C-alpha cells in the first residue's frame, strides 16, 4: 500500500512540475480576464516571502540597509501567469528613485495617445522610446510638457491603475527632468521622483497582463521597455546568466540613490518581475548582485521538489525490494 501511495505521488509530481529547459514562455501581453486579476497584495505568498527575506538578510550589508529603510525589494513570480506570487521587503517604503519613475510618464503618454489628447507621430514615439531605453532626460521633459503634470497625476491615481496612494505612496513624478523646473512633491514624503517597489511591481504586472490602457497600448509600452540600451545593474547580470531572456526594464541613478526594475521573460519558466531601490554608494554593485539571489529564491521550490522526488524514488525502490 505504501509503495502504491509513493508511486501515485511521484507520478503526480512529474505531471504537475513545469518542464524546464527550452520551453518557450507565452507571448506578452497575456490575455487574462478582468475578473481573474487580483492585486499583488492579495497574492502575497508566504513561502516566497520567507525565502526572499531569508536570502536578503543572509547578507549583512543588505540586512543593515533594509533595517535602516535604505533598501527595498519586490518580486513577482509569474511562472504561472494565472497564479502570480508576490513578496516584498520594505515594499511600501517611499524612496527617491531618480529616472525609474519615467515609467509613470510612459503610461501617461500611452493614455493620452489612446484618448486622442496626443497625436501619434514618429517624433513622439521616438521620444517615448529613448526616454526609456536611454533614460534620455530631454525626451522625458518634452513628454512631460506634452501631457502635463496634472494628467500624469490623474493617471497615477486612476482606480484602474492605483499606482499612487496618499497613504501608501507609489510611483511619483513631480518635476521635469531639467535643471530649471518647478517642483510638485508627492503628498506623502515630499519627493520629486519617487517610487515604492510594490507599485513598481504592480506597473509591470498590469503591463504583462495587458491591463495598462489597453492590450494594444500595453504591447506598445512593452516594445519601448524592451532591449535596454544601458547595460548596468540588473541587465549586467542578466546578460550573463540569462542571455536568452527578454528583458523589459527601467532604472534610475542619482548620487547614492540607485534603482532598477525589470520584467524578465525567458525559457524554462524564467518569468518574473523584480524591483529594487537602494540608497548607498555601492548601489550599482548591490543591484548587480541581487539578480542571482532573486533567481535562487525563485528556483528554491523546484530544487526541493527534485529532492523530494529523489527521496520518493528511493523509498519506492526500497519498498519494492522489501516486497
């Protein structure tokens, strides 16, 4: 009887375990019904949360930065896009994010194009693209002027997106990316260019599911976020460990403030969102080092499953011999 139970368990493991290797991920954006969408806070996963905290706190420098609210990390496991898993450390900590909040400008522009308040010309599309891929400040400022600060805020607080909350913070762009510019600091922390990792992850999550503006506009924004031209931080590490993966990314740097965010979409179940904010002179290297740790966190369950499968097979073999 014990042998039969182990046999059924091992068989079910192999049936339900995702195939790794060259399995091609689904095309983005993914078509998912509105009623199937859940907020990231609703899909916080205890196991993923424990693993993320365990790996981050293992590094003493990171642990000190996290305790001082100078490092925040968000992670979304999308290996099963219809059952997302979310984990975060200092997830709602509002931090200066430099150019990363240009994501908010991108969304406001896409919304303006959809609503007909902005005409889709080659010049505008080019500025939207280099604002992201090259983090071009001139292009970002031109796009801010075209859509207007009030419209950017309107999009961020729109109930469809909820990317900024007066109690929890989120993405915020309150100043043109130019030396001379009026400031419109966020109501919560008084920052000009800021973010929380939870809301950055939400941006990419909605984008991956085709829920930012429309499926067509989501695809357009994905194209602008793909193939980043600046290969540092997250991208530096992903170039080495996942060269076959598609990376949709926006980062930011100013003095000791370093930020990065990416939707990583590759074969073998490498489908995830990661966002991090760091206030430290070593932030560039910290963000490079974070990617292998994040990937280890995501792979942990499959490793345990393989170990369990091996143990089950051993027990099955012993049971058959005893029989």
